[in-house]
C-alpha cells in the first residue's frame, strides 16, 4: 500500500474537526474540503491499480485536490475564522510531498512507496 494512501487517511482523520469548525462559518467551504479529501483518496486508490504512465494522471489529480484543501485552509485563515488546522496542515504538507514524488519520480514501479 502506498504511503500516500495511508497518510491521506490520516489527513482525513485530522480534517474531521477542522471541517466541523469551518462548517460553523461556511457549510460550502466545509463541503469543499470534504470533497477534496475524498478526491485525494479516490484518485490515489485508482492510480495505484493502474499500470504504465496512467497512474501519474490520477496522482496529479490527487495533488490538485490537496492543493485545493491548502487553499481552503488559507482562505479560512484570511477570513479570520477560529480554526485550528495545524495537525491537518502538517499531514497535508507531507501528502503534497508524497504526491509530488509519485508524479515526478522515476518510471519504476511505485507500488512499494
């Protein structure tokens, strides 16, 4: 199983209280964070079952969704909403790094990452 997959699950767990705090300010923003987190997992799951160059396309989509979460958290901060996302941000940074490796790494099999 990919480390990006297990880290992604940890990210979602860390985002659960964040989403609830955000929901107090904007249900739309909270729903967007949920959708982006789910998208990360679905794309990693699908990409890990593909062969050839195709997996990178799914990992790139997961990376885009992770960037979307980062933008949402930055937006919450800019609005001055009281949302403690420090644990989620640490896992998000790790996830972005792992996904960068999957999209820009060598052509060798990524199943062991």
